[in-house]
């Protein structure tokens, strides 16, 4: 599987930057498309970094339990 370019924490920081600036300017600065920012906004919404870490932990635990 292809490695993701940005971690969830980095995505949250980019989204906060996009809220402060225009989405177009934030996309150019971070080297992503505007569509990626809109998709991340829909996926992560109003989550904070701690929420994303908890979500990742729960997904890993769920995958581990499914293997058992």
C-alpha cells in the first residue's frame, strides 16, 4: 500500500492554516490541491490533534481485534 504523504496531525495543521488564510493560498503553500483540503475538511472537520490520535488508536485496535 502506498505511504500517505501527510500524517493526520499535519492535515489538521493545514486545515487550521486554511481557516486563517484562503484555501487557495494554503493549498499552494503546502503543495496540495484545493480538492484535497476540501476532502480533508469533510473527513476531519472540527477535530483537534488529540481527537485524530484517538481515532487512529481506535482504528488500529479495531483492526487488531478483527485479526483475532
